[in-house]
């Protein structure tokens, strides 16, 4: 990719952030619309889980394929294809006559979405070559997630209240079309000097692993352990086969050598834990506010602002801290705040009081605002640029897998706890184990952030980078950080 002027680099960043906005907005808007969908389409709790997880599951399964394909055939081409498919999928979702087709059309959306975020991050990585400037750009990227959290519930609540839940998918159309035209005009094409060959066997094993695991978790409360046991076995076999097969390929879908880097491995697990917490948090909060407290979609959306606003404000601060001091401090802040939020709900039933609910939402927003930038920066820093797309895709896959598992696990725990009891009376005690799980996710962010951001961890990242090194000049893994 040719060196671009500062103004052109910022324009490319803005275009990439537009794609993140529609993908992130789609999830936050959907959560507010869940009760309306449940009434209109006569959906069960597991049906609601599938409207979210069908999307995140397909996204997680295809992100690495999209990243490696973009590195091989051209990032701009794949990015534009993703915008087209995502926009078409949004139109189909708005027209879905029943729950089954809505889930299918959400999967179409996800195919397009898989070509957006990791490819956009790869474009950003290759556009912003200075480590500090890149960290700030990633901070802006994280702020867009905060914007989607702030705007999504409000816009979604307003649309659901005044039109219908179908209208939430319409907002993707103008943004998607504008991003498509701007990409065509202003984003330069780039690709890796040597493209990697496709890995269809590895891709099928990833799909089998994620699909069987998610199905087992979601359907276990209704179908029973015996019915989902074969899918648990499929997931275990797929994982074993994936580890065996990928280690023997010269150009694997997942380069297992990445995980020799403690910061990269830590960022991967932190991404799973933090986004599992996000998925579970939004799922529990939306159902409680609308189905238990009886709030309409708009007022439920307003209640999300104490969580969304801190995410928006803290993300760029986190990006600047990563650029100047490294990832440790943002990760410690994130883990502490998310853990404290989880404890408030798990131990003190924070949702039952406006004051404690407000405080719990603020703490979670602070934690989630600080966690995104260090995840992304750690995933791509120190890796050869030729593999930037794959490294970014692994980080994005971890996020989507985390959100998938968060909704699946928390939804199943909630369904098991409620059973045949009164929904209003049983919700708070049934949700309590779910909140403890979210507390554990926050604690994992805290502990791993501490363990994988020190001198020993950076040394493992340097060794891994030398192993992966192509003939190009390698960027130090801790560039931009004070030691």
C-alpha cells in the first residue's frame, strides 16, 4: 500500500469505522428489539438466543477465512463485497415473515459482516504504519463501538416504539451504501506480497467446532443432556482434529505459532471473556428491563446510556494509554471495573434498585471501554504485516466467539433457572448464576491482563515474531510503550 497523506489516512479510518458502526449497531439495536420480536414471532428464549447467535456464530466461523482471503486477493475487494452482502442481508431481515427465516437472513448478514471488521482492521494496520498513530487509530475504532452502544438502544427503541422491530434493519442501508461508494473512491487496494493458500479442511473443522458447541449450550435446557451429547462429542473431535491438522500445514488457516506469544494468547482469551460478558450483560439487561420491569423499548434503551456513555468516553483514552504506556494499565482498569459490576448484580441484586443498577451499568461501561484497544493492538503489534489480516481476524473471531458463548451460556442458565415458574418472580434469582459467570469473565480479564503484559510476556512475543518473520523489517512488539 502506498504511503498516504495524513488527511487521506484519516479518511480511510473514517470509512473503516463506518463498517464497524453498522455491524456493532446491528447487535445493540437487535437486543432492544428482542421482546418485540418475541411477541410478534412467538419466539422462545432459545429462539431469541438464535437470532443473536446465528449471526455471531457464522461471523466467528468465517472471520479467519475472510482475513486470509483479503490478504491474498485484495483487502479492498473483500471489504466492498462484505458491504454489499451485509446490506442485502439487512433488507432480507426486515422482510422476514417468521423466526426461522429471520435466523437464516441473519446468517446472510453475518457472511457479509465477516468480510468487514477484520479486513477493515487489516486496512488500518497497513495504513497507519507508526505504532503510536496506529494505537490512537485503534482507540478511535473502539470509540465507534461506544457510539453504537449509545446510539443503538436509543435509535432501536425509537424505531421499535414508533414503527416496528423490522425498521431496525433499515438503518444499515444508507450507511452501507455510503461506505461502499467512499471505499470505491478513496481506499487504496492492498494485499500481502505472498498470499496464503485456502484451507478448506481447517475451515470446515472450525465451523463444526463452533456450531456443535453453540448448539449444545443453547438447546441443553430444553432437550436435555442426552440429546446434545452427540454435538458435544462432535465439538471435541473437531477441536482435536483442528489442532492436529493445522500444526502440520505450511499455510494453516490458524497459525498455531501465534499462540506462543503470551500477549497474543492473553488478548485472545481476554477477547472471549470480555465479549462473553458483553453478550450476557445485554441479554439479561434487555429482558429484565422490558419483560420484568415492563419498560417500553425506548425507555429500556435510555437505561443503556449509563453503560454506553462510559464505553464511548473511555475507548479513545484507552487507545492513547496503549500508545504511550502499553496495554497493562487499560487491561487492569477494564478487569477491575467489569468484576466490580458483576459482583454488584450477583451478590447484591443490583438490578432491583435504580441506584445500584445505574452504578453497575456505569462500571461495566468503563470496563468495556478500556478493554477493546489493548486487545486489538496486542493482536497485531509485532506480527509481520503480511499476516496482519490473519492476526486481526483471530482477535475478531475471539470477540464474536465470546459474544456467541455469552448469549448461549447466560441464556441457557436463565432458561434453566426460570423453568415453569412465574417469569416476573423467578427472573432475579434465575439470573444470579449468570451474573456470577460475568463476574468470572471480568476477573479473567484482570488476571490475564496482569500476567500477559509484563517483561516475560513481551519476550515471548519477540521470540514469536522472529519465528514468523518474513524478509521484511519487523516492528518491535512493544513499540510506543514505555518500559
